[in-house]
């Protein structure tokens, strides 16, 4: 799935905010608030990786056997 544009993200964010304001059930409002938080993160941080990993690293260490030598 191609990344969404900022305009698309903001449009969904705005629509969900309106729905949350109009929601009569607190559970529905809480669910909408959670989705709004996901959209906020997508807008700020960019789209999440395809595999869903949240490791924080973008590339694995090319050679994990190399160690740094620290001077004392």
C-alpha cells in the first residue's frame, strides 16, 4: 500500500475527530480517540513499516561479530 499524503491523513483525522465529538457511547469515543492517536503518529513519524516491527532500527547490523574496542 503506498504511503498516504498529508492531506489524506489530515482528512481522516478531522473526520474521526467529528465522529468522536458526536459519539454518545464512551467506548466508541475511546476507540475513535485511539485511532486518532494512530493517525497522529502516522502524520508525525511517517507510515509504519510493512512488516509491523517496532524495533526502532531501520537496517540490521551488517556484521554482529564486530565489537568496538574501548580504551581504558
